[in-house]
């Protein structure tokens, strides 16, 4: 083969090689591009998914008409009676109506057919007062003009026939009429309030016709169960209560049988402590309608319990609805506190109906408008003007998914209510909220309780604060240790020792965080509690001791220092560290007794500084240990990759190694160092197992290093498996995940921007 043929063949092979390389480069370029775009798409889809789960939290309520009808009365004159009370069963198939002629009927909500009818008074006495028992809304206490009292209970049984569900309504009588009436004189009962428990029944009544002046009476029926059968006997006591409220119009007792409220239309109210029924005590008295910013006097339109019987809702003629709750004062005395005001935009409210399962209520004004509010979130969820006439009465379903409206012309309308998450608002999530029985507005997270009347507390501030607090203390421990050790390893340590130390530190990252959390919670936390003063002494004394030892070592003669190989010199610190640690632990108790006279943690408690065994100090040490390898590895690589020409040029110009490190190495490597710190901070923000096992999971807001916290990630791990899919709690947890996701994304974006800026700045030096 001639030289020309060889050259031609070689050129052909070279061309084929370049062609294959070009194809590989194009394939790699497209593969990287597709991978990058896929990552962006996945992040965007995650973001959209979180949005789709959390968006329903902030939707307003809707009201849709289902049906309109009239109750079929078989020719009875319906205009001769007045409807006093309505209710709906849970399945929205059956309604109940109580009339002033003591007639109670159950009727079909589709066609108005009467299913059952009851005559509650044998003497045809008219109903003069009635109330639902707080906490047991299916029971109604009814007072008649002849002084008799009945307590009736609605009951709806479900029946399935031919795969069709039907509701069978019945009326139960928990107490015999004679038992309740025996404690009353034959006087018309104008106001009545009742509260029932397993042990006793309390009935408070007021009558204008009693001439003796003891118009307000409290009757206690103590239940005694028979040992031989299910019959019960009652021990009855009666107590008259003196009141200064003129012409009362409203009377309430709470389900805990602790409070008695008495108010009139002028807004005057008295709060009595009836926990000791033999000695009722006046706790507080005030005016509910007094406005310090206005001289105008308003009338009290309605007073009713909010669900749970803890707070009362007072409605005045100005259209304002105020929520009041008993709050313990500084002298351990209760008084009524106005915790919020809800405004109906000047509409005159005629009736307020609390919901049965949430802290919401509906108000009906004289303009035939239904308004839906929620107290905790302070949201005005709905305002619907009805055009069928003046509203005489209304009822809300137990699940708050339907409203039954009765008009003056006896026509009824059934409306479907969609209001899935009324308790959530921006204020609930991020502002202080004044909850029932609390002395002041607070940030609180308490997502569940055993009681149905529980007021959910969904503030994300304690969780966000706990997340930042845990990350802050972790970075306070990890950042200086990781950065200084990385700079020393890359620039000052000998190559042979560097090859051992760097892999040893990097392999720390392979330790599962659940192991670190386990050790922190079960070993480090009790150890630190017992030797708290010693732990703090180690943290305080160790850095200056190492600096003093290093300074002393630098002043030793060179002949002496040469006797110890360079690889072994860092190990000289080990005896010093062990000595300081051992001394601090051994002298922990004597120093505490000498300085504080007791254990340090007990002294902290005496100074008003709370101490929890699992606290931020434990989290800082454990999570700092987990973050150190990440920051160390990136920083060491960055320092090690600084061009040797820059270092040699600096040394050649007469700079010392410390000056070179300070003015050349650190500025050049600063973009990567900053990235290392931000990546470590992101790792600390998203850490779950350590904060789950070592913090105590207490959602409190306190910067105190001796207090615990709860983080967003730990809260997700604890509560998400137990939350009901689609519930408010479930969506709130996804919202916290969205916040964590957005915070990490924003943090990384800022970090990348700053890193690029530093890179552009120092690449031109």
C-alpha cells in the first residue's frame, strides 16, 4: 500500500471517528436537554398538584335550591299556629317542626307529607319557651304556660328496603313529665335553659308572673340508677337566684353545667357560676351592646351558644354579631371577654343559628338574606338574598350541608349548602387568633381532639418557626466546624493524612438519620439533661483551649516540632479535647452547687426559663452532625480546586500561607463555599427523622435553646398517615408541604443567584 493510500485510509478513519464523536455529542446534548426539561416539568407538576390539593381550602360557600313545598296539614288551619323550631335529619330526608300549640310533627322534605305527629301537652297548654340542650342538640327542653316542662329527643332510624334507604323518625321522652313538673309551681315559664349530663339534669327557668321576686329558679335533678333494673330516680333541689337584670329575654346554661347566662334586650347580662348549685355566684355583669366609639344605644336581638357551649354569640340591632367567652383573669377570676366582632354590613339580624359540628353559624336578617359566618376564621362565607318573602324560621342540617327555610306564608324551601373548609383563612394560618377560653390571641397548632365541639387550631406559624429554629441551631453547630475543617484539610493538612480524613468525614453522610435521631433522643438528651452545665462548659471552653494550644505549639522551637512528624501533629489535640470533656463532665455537679446552689436546669426554671429534655440544643448537635459532611465535602473540593498558580503567585510575592488563604483561596472558592452552606441549610430545613425523635414535637414559638419545637417535615410525618383524605386537616398538611417546597425552591434560587454573582466577581480578579 502506497503512502497516498495510507494517508487516504487514515483520513477516512479519522473522518469516521469525528463523525461518531459528533453523533455522540449531539445525542448527549439532547439527552441532557431532555433530562433538564423533564426535571423542570416534574417540579412544575409537583407544584400544580400541591396547588390543586390546597386550593379548595379558600373557596367560598355556595347555596343551591333543592326543593320548595308546604307541609300537608289535612285541612288544618296552619295560620292559627306559629312555627317555633325547625330541624333537619342528617340524611336530609326528614324535617321536624315545633309549633306554639304544642304540636310537633315530622315531615318529608321532598313533598311535605307529615310522617308522624305528637301532641306534647295533655292540657293543650301553649308552648311559651323552648331551647335546645347545648352539646346534645337532638334534645329540646320545652316550657308550657301551665308551668309544666318536657324534654323531648329527636331520633332518626335508618331502614334499608330493596336497597333503598329510608328514615324513620320518632320522638323519645328521656324524662317523665311528672318528675320535671314537680319542682315547679303552676306558673307560665317565660324562659328556659337546660343542660343534661350522666349525673344530673339542670333546668333554669324564669317567669314574670312570680310575685315574690324570685323569678329566676335553678332546679337540679340528680340521677340515681337502680341496682336491679334500668329505672332511675331523681333527687330534686331547687334554688332561687337573685338578679338585677330587668325583664330578661335570654337565658343559657352551658353543657358543662358550670355557667348560667341571663340577659335582656337592653344588652345587660349577668354570668353566674352554678357549679355549686346550692350557692350560685355572680361572676360578671356587663352590657353586650355598649359601643365605646358611639353614643347610640343598640338593642340585643339574639343571644345563643356557639357550638360546644363555650362561647356565646350576641347580636344587636346595628347588625354586629359579637363573640364572648369566659376567660380566667389575673386573680384567677373569670370574666366575659369579647374576642371578635362579625359585621353583617348594617343588616338587622332577626335570628342566629349555630352549626352543630363547626364553629360557624348562619344569620337571617330582615331583608330576607341568609349570611354564613365562621367565627375562628372570621370569614363571611356566604350572603344569599331569598326572594320568596319574609323568613320566619330556619334550620341547618347536622352536617352543615343543607338549610331549611320557612316563610311567613308557611312555604318552605330546602337549600343545599356546600361549605367544605370554613375554618381556614389567611388569618388563621399566619396571624394570631383569639381562641375560646384563652386569655389573648395566640399562634397555636392543635389539629385534633376527642371532643366534637373542638375548635381546630391550624396556625402554621409555630411549625414554620420550629423549622427555622431547628435549622438555625443545626447550622450554628455545623457551619464553623465544617468550613474550618474543610479549609484546614484542603490547604494545611499533609497529603497522606488528607487521604484518610476526607473519606472518613464524607462517610459520615452514609449514617442513616434515624440512627442519629435515635441516639439523640434516647442517649444524648438524658445525658445532656443530667450534665447540662458540663455540656455548656465544653461548648464554651473547647474553642479557646484549642486556639491557646495551637498558639503555644507555634511558639515552640522548630527543633522540637520537627521531632514529631507532620502527619501526627493534629493528633496532639486529642488528649487536650478528652481532658477538657472529662473535666467538664466530672466537675459538673460541684460547679453547679458552687455557682447556682442547685442543679443548673432547676435554676433556669426558677428564673422563668423553661427546660425540656428534648430541646433545640440536642437538635443542633445531632442535626449539625448530619449536615457537616455535606458542607465539608463541597467546601474541601472548592478549596482544593483553587488554581495552584494563584497560590504560588501569592506566596512568591511574599504573602504568608494565612494571608494567601484569606485573600486568595477563600474569595476564589467563595461561590462554592456559599453553595455548600446553602445546600446544608436546605438539608437542615427538610430533615425529618432527627427532629421527629429529638425535639419533643411541641408546636411552640420560643427562641429558647432549651425548649423543643415541631417542624413542618416532622408534622407531616406524624399527622399525614392519620388524616382523612380530603379533609381540612389533610389539605392543611399538603399546604405545609407546599410551603416547605416553595421555601426550599426560593432558597436554592437565591443561593444560585448569589453564587453566580460571586463567581462573576472573583473570576475577574
